[in-house]
């Protein structure tokens, strides 16, 4: 299966969001956990699309 998250991008986003510069490193397990969370959210969104008899996934489905 194709990876959704990219570790380097996660690091960049953490640096952008960490205004107080508290986080120095991002563990590899964060990428894996985030990947699973995104997949679960997408599965739920797909179920919502199906329940609403649509073929288009919208942001509101998330």
C-alpha cells in the first residue's frame, strides 16, 4: 500500500507548529502511528460517502 505520510514532512510540520522549540526529534513510530490514524479516518470517511450514496469524498466526510 502507498504511504500517505512522509517522515521528513512530519518533522517540518512539527517544527512549524512547535513555537517554543520544545521538540528536537520525531521518533519513527510517530510516522507509523500517524499513517494508521490517517488510514482509519479515510476508512470512516469512505463509509460516510457510501452511506450517503455519493461517489465523491469531501472534506466534510472527515
